[in-house]
């Protein structure tokens, strides 16, 4: 009996330069491979070339009647496909000719695996913002297959999962439509339903992903991902722990305290707000100290962008919790490595030490210099 693999590719744009090479990938003789191109744009008009390739025998084209978002479209792809294995690919990756051969060989050699995490290459960073994305860890999941033998989840840009391991699990639609957190949630649930078995890393199955916006500065994505990530602890409480307040949480707490002081000691209300404002340069200094170890030689621009990326991701997480009225989840953190951690309030690292020493100095400066009007 032949190995069966279904390639599921959600797409909003249906760009020929990315889509057609995937649909025309060479296929190994020992596998029956079908392609499911899921267009999540009801107004899209597929090109003539794409329509010709979609023969409804090996290549299927589905156009959603309404925008379902990343989760809903992948779920539809899971439902309409039938193969024993499902290979998820992004609609903007460049593929190597041996990609399907690599996955087919892995599935034949390791049929009991839950799935395989492929490698996602990024081109050399075109500028400081892309360098900051690397330094901040925003793209570390792309290279996880090159650095670990297995992991708890992988980017949907390039990952293959056994259908029987998926079972009834689906991508949650509680995350942002454009993406953010839903892939972590999905693969962790698949892992949980398979006795905590990690996905095997397969670095030889590689694709190349372009830099978003050609590496130009764009803070919407990390903020949106932060909002999405804020739901992870809600739906996966076993992987949460508590930590000291991050900078957006510190600013929020200062604002609350400042309002309270208006009724008790109004002269100190502004002092607390000054501390909140001072937490921003403290964050910059702590990030600079961290990058000095993690990414030596980083320019000030890279340090600044990295600080902004972290602040906006944390702000997105905070906003996601606040908009759902989950005040008790402030200071809650999520561990996507699938391990259960104890609270780490007092676990130190370079970033924490620098940050809290500067916090103490800032507080001492404000207290000793502040005078009642």
C-alpha cells in the first residue's frame, strides 16, 4: 500500500511565483501525493496557470466563500483531504525539488512518529530590523529543526503531521484570523493527545521563507502575535508559570497605583508616573546588556528595534488579557517547550539583573529628589 501525503497550503494571494513551484514539485514513486490549495479570499480570481494545474485529481483548488482566517482555512484543508500524512506549507515559501522525497523517506523510515518539523531558511537579513527579529528570537522556530532532534511544535510554514495523530484536534479559531498563537496551540494539543511525544526534526526537508515586508520596519506583526499568544495560557494552563512584571505590566501597575495615590498622597502620584516613564529607558538598557551576550556587536539601531519588538509583543499579550477581563493572568507566562515550570520570580539572568538593579536605582533617585509642591 502506497504512502499517502496531502499538501495543504492556505493562501490569500495565490501568487504564481510561490504557488506553482509547490504544485509542480517532483513526486516520489513510493507515495501518492495530492495538493490542496486553500484560497482564503472569496474575491480572488485564480490565474489561468493555477486553474490549469488544479485538475481535481492530484491538485485541488478550494476558494472559501468567506474569509475564514489562518485557523479556519487549515481546518478546512484537514477536512477535505484524506492522506495519511498532512504537510502544511506557507504560500510564500520557495521549495527545493527534493522536499517531497525527504518527507516521504522520513515517513517510510519512521512510520510511528507523530510528525516531522522541516527547516525554514531565511535569506541574509537585509537590514537592522531583520537583525533585531533574529536577536529577539522572533524567528527562532524556523531553525529549530537544525538545532534540536525533536520539539513540541513547528511553524506551519513547513511541517508534516500524521492524520491519525491529529484525530479530532483542529486549529482554534479563538486566535487572530491573520495568525498568532494558533500553531503553537494546535501542535501542543496534538502532542498532548499522543502521550506528550514530540515532533521529530527533519532538517533535510527545507524551504526558504522571505523576510516579511522585505525586512522593512513593521510592528503590527509582533503586536498581533502578542495578542494571539495571550490566549495560549488560557487554553493550555498546564504550561504556564508566574514571573515578575514585564515593562508594559509595570507601566499598567504604576498607572493604577498613581490613580490610587490621588486620593491618599496626591503629591506622590506624579512620582509613580515618572517611574513608569523611566521603565522604558531601563528596558532599553537591559536589552542592550542582553544583546551584548546574545548578539555581540549589535548596533544601537538593532538594540532599539529589539527593545520595541519585545515591548510590543508584551503589550499585545497584556492587551489580550485585559480585553478578555483576565486580570488574574497578568504576570502569567507561557512555556512553549512543553514543560511545566515553577514560578521563576527569583531565577536570574543578565537581562533581569540589569533591569531590576536599574529599577532600584530609578526608584531611589525619584524618592530622594522628589519634593512636595
